C-alpha cells in the first residue's frame, strides 16, 4: 500500500503572492457562502430575471412572513424567478424560495 506524503508546512509557505492569492480565493468563497450561496446570480433559465430594488430583502420558504428568513438578497442582485405571485410574494427559481414582489423589478427583456 502506497503512503501519502504530506508536505511540511514552514514559515516560508505563508509568505508571498501565492498565499495572498489562495487566501483571497478562500475568503471570497466563504463570503459568498455566508451571503446565502450564489443566491444573487441569475442564469436566465426561467426567462424571468428580477433585480432587487430594496436595500435588503429576505428570502422565505413560503409566501408570507410567518416563517423565519432562509436567506437575504441585497440591492442590485439579480435572481431567476417564476411567474407565480402569491400573497404579494414572488416565487424564485428552485424550491421553497419566496421574496416580497414589491422589492423586485423585471430586467429588460424578461418575461415575467
């Protein structure tokens, strides 16, 4: 059975531009995860892309305010949405994702 040899970590490992680059990528990924994943990125797969016009809007698991938020979108984020609006909440692409419809506006060319 072959043994896996791990490189020895030394002080020189944590110097220079390589470390800065790796640390930057890791911190960027963590920030995106903390923000709710890649929630604010639209692909256009539903034909309805909405832009968040409010400073911040909660993503809910149902069309109402009874349940706690499951994520947050910020002003300028673009998201894929469905054409379904219930109780003033628009369904986003994916399961159990709803946002207050008045805080969204369709992007140019969207069929919402």
